[in-house]
C-alpha cells in the first residue's frame, strides 16, 4: 500500500528522513518494500487493515516506533444536525451484513476541482483526481482508512435501503460497467433502483456531477466475508472492497464521515444540514489484564512498568487501572493478553531481547513409521524396474468416488478417489502409446465414506503384446512384501483374482484386466505396515555347494500354482532351499507346461546327486498324484 511521506511528516513532524523511517518501521512495525520520491510502499499485514491501512494509523505507528509525538488526529463532530427532514428513511435489512450505516446530508453551492495539494497527494498514492467531492472522499479514505461514497441527493427516490440484490438484477457502475448481480450481493438501493454495490462500487444512476447541489455522504461498515465473496462473484475489486474485505471497525465510520464533513465545508463551502446513524449493536469494548510477571514469562526479559505504559499509550491503548488496559476500537487484531505483550515487545525492539537457550527438556520428534515404510517400498519397487506416479486425488463421478466435494474444481473432479487403480489404468493406457512394457506404482491416500482416510499402495504392469501380465506382477509383488519384512502371507484364489491375506486379514487383491492388457495389485498400506516384522533374522551362509534340479511337466489349465507350491512344502523335504517357477507355456491341448527349479543345499555337508534325485522324484510323485501332472 502506498503512503505519502510528506503527509506522514505533517502528522508527525519529528519523524526522521524517509530511508531512516523505512528502516525503523521495517524493524518495529511493517516491512517497507520501496521508497520512491514522496511515496513509500508499505506492506500491511491482513489483520492490521482496520487501524494501519491509513495515514493516520501509520503516523501513529511511526510516532511510537521513533519516540515522537503524534500532532494530528481526526476531529469528531459532537453536535451534528440530525432528523431535520432532509434524509428520508434509511433501512438496513440485515444488521449482520451491515453493522453500521451513517449518512450526512450536505448542500454544496458548486462542485469544482479539489486543491492542487490534494490532487498531488491522491496521485502519489495511486488514485486519479475526479472532482472536489470525490477527491475529498478518496483523500479521507487515505487519511483515516474509512471508505466513503457520495450520492446526488436529488436522484434518490423513497429513502435508502441496504438489502441483498434480487435475482437477475443489474446495475451500471459509475465507470459505465454493466454488472449482473445475484442474491448473495449486498447493495444500496432506493425505492426504484440499485444505487451502489455495498462496499465495492457506486452506481451511475446517483453519480455526483457538476450540476449536483446536494449530496448524501455514506459511511458504512460491512461484513468482511460478504464483501469478499461479492467481489469474487461479480469479478470486481476496488480499494474499498479490499479494505472492507479485510475487516474494519464500525467505530471508524464516524471518524471518516466527520473528517469528510470538515473538508467539504472548508474546500467546497458545503452546508451540513442533516444526519442519520443506524447502529443497532455497538462494538463492545475490550479490556485485558497485563501484569509484569506475565510479560516477563512471555518475552523472557524484565521491562519496567513505566516503559510498558509509555509504549502502550503511544499506540493508543488506555490504562484504566493498575493492570487493566483498554484496547482501541480500531485494533481488531488485539484479542488476548499475548497480543498486548507482542505490541510491547516489538516497540521495545525485539533485537534488544537477548537470546537464551530454552529451559525445557527437548525430546527427539516422533518418527511416523509411514514415511520410513513408504520409502522402503519405493526403493524396492524402483530396484525392480517400476516407476513411481503421482495422480490427482480427484476423480469424476463414474470412478466410484465415495466422497463428493462441496465446491469441486470442475465436473470431472467432483469426487475424492476411493482407490488408486482408476488413475493407474489411465497411466497404463497413456504410456502404452510410447512403451511396450509399463511397470508403475503409486503410494497415496484414498478417501472413504465417513470421512475415513487410508494409505494404499498400488502396482500395475502393462504389456502391449505378448507375455503374461498376471505372472509379471505377482513376482515383484512377492519381492516387495518380503523386502518390507512381511513374510507370513498368502495369495488365495477368489474368482479371477488373488486375495492377499496375512494374519487372517485381507490386505488387498491382485487381478488382471485383459481389456487394458494390464494387471493390478492394490493393498491397504496401513494394515500392511502394522503386520510388518520389526526385525529381520539373518542366517549363516552355507559353506557347501548347492545342487539344482529342473523338473518340467504339464498340468490341466485349472491347476493353481499356489496349491502346487503348498503341496511341495507339505512334503517337508530336508535341504530343499528354494522352489521357483522359471518357465510357463500355454498349450493348445488345454494344458499348461511348467518348469520348476529346485535348489538343494545343506549346512552340514556336500549333498550327493543321489540325494537330490531322490528328493526330485518324491516331488514328481506328488505332482502326478495330486495334480494330474505328466512329467516330461
């Protein structure tokens, strides 16, 4: 926000030159982003617009920060004329949306140009001069922070109503934009037409011009959320909408309109004839208790009570009792005693507070085992040639999303995903345009009914031509589970799927999709992590050589590999270290050809060929008797 250094200097004559003032404000108050000619670009924090987004407010900050006296303050008119009949009825339909509405009626003999000094000040702060009345109101906004608006009194019919717009109602603004309103937009209207969009822009129908002889100056307070939403709805942002959108105090209304009345009288020779103030519920006073012990415990330093009182008074706070402080009405950001202590600390200068080591026991942060498990899973999958993908959490309605979003980004992002497979299926399809073999995975959250969130891990293999995707995925899946320390598991047939079980819990499903030439596995990563073994046992490597035997056979296509492996395990053959499927071929006869590699090894001796052959024959026998195997 732009401020005029010369105006600040007028309000606080003792402030230092621009560069020095910028340094002091940056340390104690607000960051000064640029100093150029008479203008100072100062960054106002969102919670300080009510009191500091004005020259008067910034002058108070500058005075407090530099130890100078504030020599200017807006004058409050005590006995203004009211209920004289010049103002017709003013009605506020919803005081929640408009807590205060003030109107001053003034007659003006002639509207000309504003003084040169005022036009120059407006231009310094980025505003364009228009005429004396408009310029005065804009200047007062810069000076006090209260946005004001003037209506040509002769163009208002049947009083003023502050109401919500009607469906399909429109209004032409003073800069000739035709704005379509809706029922959520607050407007100022008379009996016949809209006069202004509340807190945002005035209308052409009541515009003040060279022929205007009487004006009604509006000074109001509006609900910040309502103004912010209205500005977004009608796609129109102004200085006023920014100020109201951040939140202003209702007490600022009279400060602003009284200052405007004084300047209108001085510059335009206006006559102040009438006023009305609709203020059904006054802003309550805030009083906080501040004692030295509390201040010391928060800041970590003793600051004498005289210095504390001096700082608070310089910022506009009032000490009403020994430890009681009344908060200025415009300081909407001060709500608890810690806020008050922050004011003392920053003006005392936080750089003066010595750093101390914390007098508390520091404990290392808890480690979320999700991240370590996820990292381990990712490393294992990458080593096996899989690539990680990260997909959106949003899905269209036909993707079986359980949780619908109230304000979706678009129609195809109306739901939150309930599985990871939907997007992986699309990833396979997209990558098949460039690659024959696609191996991908994703670890992420899914969202279920009842606001439940789960971490899932999904793998996918896509083969554009040839190969057996089901088998291509199962091997890496088993390697992944073993790398995570999950050794006690089983893949159980369920229709055309394999159900992954461990410790009597279902972890997920592995299934093929011939249409998309892919196979998928999705597991509940939260459940899997709970079942993972915390430690892995390392066994001594045998010093004796292994003996390898391959056994080839055919079985009916209905045979299941997991049952074959379980049958071999049930034989409990001594020194049988490993059994791997190394070849698979579908035959035209309705059978399948398999080759198993058997690895025999002892920890005690070198095995003989005869021992290995006997064990191999025993395995061949169980295959023939239980699975109708024909040994080749």
